C-alpha cells in the first residue's frame, strides 16, 4: 500500500495497489450487462439493511456507488435520493430502472468519483454506500468526502465485506486479493482501516457496527457526523 500525507485535519490517504480508476471502470463495464443476475440475490440483504438504515435517517440521501440501481426501489419514496457512480454503463442500467419503476424520488444519477464529490459541504442528511469502500483506490479520501458533504447530525451508512483479522479466512483473503483486484475489489480490507480513519477525521463517531444476516459475511457500519467538541468513541458490537 502507498500512503500519502493529508492536511487540513483529514486522514492520511492510503492508495490501494492495483485498484486505479481505469481498472475499476473496465471491471464494472464488463459486469454491467450481467450484474443484476450475478449479484442481485447474493447482495440483496446487504442492500436492504443499508437502505433501511438510510430511510430511518431520511431527508436528502446520497447513494454512492449506485451501480445498476438495485437498491433504489427500497428507499422510502418521501426521501430524495441522488445516485453517483464512476461507471457510465452501470448508470445507464440504473436510469432504465428509475424510468421503468417510476422512482420519482430519485432526483439524479451522475457519473462521479466518490473521492471527489461535486457537492457543497453539508449537502446531505445521509450518505449510503454499499460494497464501495473495498472497491475504491483511496478509501480514506472517499470517506473524508462522505463526511464533508454530510450535514451535522447526519449519518454515513456503509455495508461491506470486511476482511478477517486472523485464521484460514484471513490467509485465503490475502492470497485471493491479487486476483480480486482485477475484478475491482479488495477482499482483505480490515475494519481497522475504517476505525483509524474515523479517529483521524475527527468529525465522525461510530454509532453502530454489526454483521448482516444470514451468514455474517457483510458488516453494517454507521457513523454520525458531529461537531469536533461532541465526538466521543463508541464501543462496537460484533
């Protein structure tokens, strides 16, 4: 991994080897025609868990890594949703879904890099990202952007596979990572990367961490955006 220094109170940025934007765009351009068939049922519980958490927050929601928009029908229709993704072929599928299912609460779908969001500070009540943080070249910079565009009191909602810390699964994930990067993701990504980011960012607080049923392969993480003076560490639950 390559680490770059960061100023202005932001976390140091670690660049994932083998995960650059061009590689990711090519990977998801290949996935776009079959993504719903392959990953629809497989990741559905994670999507529902994330959108349920976002719906409880409500207001204006930014969905980063919206992909083909499989989760868009799950958002409450009274909440405004903006979706962004770096893959134009995936977004075309998402727009077809919005049109077909008349999802009038989806106000925009835009090609955009999560690490460089073109929104003003404090634009959203919730930022939700399913299966995103392990697929981006600069996870900490991306998370900094999530926190920046979030209103005080708002929440970042993440659902992701988090790498095992030890044992056979951890060994397998380290071995498989060299192949998985060609598919556009990093299976050995540890939770410590995220918790370290939260501590260094200084504006967010972990409010929930739990595995997602039925098999506990994915983890839900919620962070509240707070004033610096009010941030306190929170105990995580497995």
